[in-house]
């Protein structure tokens, strides 16, 4: 087992799993926050050449050709560092346009995940294709209700047991189902349950594109270990028909897990 694997396994043994990602020294954290702010502010300003200055050399071509959705404002929510503070994963909420049929574009605060590494003494944004597909809502991989945003220095080069413990941090909260079903033409409601199966307290941050007649609520936003929250959706049809699906994103802190629930509107066949 490598020295990094031994160190990570020791941390997992002596610490609460929520403390897996160590708190960075103030100077390191300040430097990274400044680079993250420069990167996302360039998206706010529409000055992507300025954003390119923060991108790692091996990711410049991919960033240049990638879709760059408009970001109206942003807030750094969380930063998870690798053990040696050479890589980090940042969760940032961005105010963005979200297309909604019949409504045009609406603005939502969507969580985004970005990867960072030290390059030449500077923090740089980078794209790692092996880690999944970058969407406007963060770094995603197949697997319902889970987000894969473990820094690559943790995800590789350590034992399977250590990686499994790190992955569990990103699956603290479990939903009893990942789809809410409503009739597009009739008033109704549906709900699901989110349960905290992690080792500590979880905070839930919910975002979804608003739709006239649709209300989605969480009865609890703070869950201690073993506690559950009820996510309820109520629908009253109006003049504007709903889209087939409206995604609901639940960001879990402090782990950075992203649970995606689909609000699906069914349509009765014509008689």
C-alpha cells in the first residue's frame, strides 16, 4: 500500500468521515478562493479569455470547445481538498437560465462542481474526462442519486477500502424513490422520503425551476444521523401546460453529494 493510502486509511480510522477532507491552511484556501472567484466572475462578465487564464494547460483545448452557460452570479459553497492540498473539488452555486417549455427561460441557483489542481504554484481549473461528464449541475457519473466529485488524487493510488469510505461520503442521503409522478391535467400531489444514513448532520439545499401551479417543499433542511425529511410536490393545472419532467436538485452538505429527483407529469391518452 502506498504512503498516501496509509495516510488516508489512518485519517478514516481516527476521524469522523465528514472530516476526511482536511481543512486547508488559510493561505492555501485564500489562494484557491481567489482563483475560483476569478474563473466564475469571468463567466458572469462573459469574458472567457480571462477564464482561460485560470485553466490548466492540459485542459485549455477542452475548455475552449466546451459549452459555457451564462452565469449571472455565483457563491462558493464548499471546497474539498485532497490530503496533500494539491487537488480540490469546489461546489459553487450559480444563478443560471433554465429552459422551461411554455415559460421561456427562468433563472435558478444551480450547484456546479469544478476540479482544481496546483500547477506551477497556481491553482488551475481542469477537466478530467476519466472522472465523468461535466454538466451545468456538476460532475456526474451513472448511478441514481449520486455525484462523483472525489479529487483524483484521492480516487486513484489508494486502497479500494479507502476509496469506498470516500465514496460513502457522497452517498449519505438516500431517497426511497427518485421520481415524483403527477397528472398534467389534474390537481394532485406526491412525495418521497430522504434519509440521512451518514455519520453526521446533513444540510439539504433544494433547487428546481419554478412552474406556475407547482410547489415543492422540504419539511426539514437539517437531518441528524438516521433522521428523514419529506419532499412533497403539489400541482394545480393552469393555463400553461407543464413540461414532461422538471428536475429537482438536492445538494447535501458537508459532503457535496447531489441527489436528483425527477418530477414527471403524465398525460392521459386522448379518447
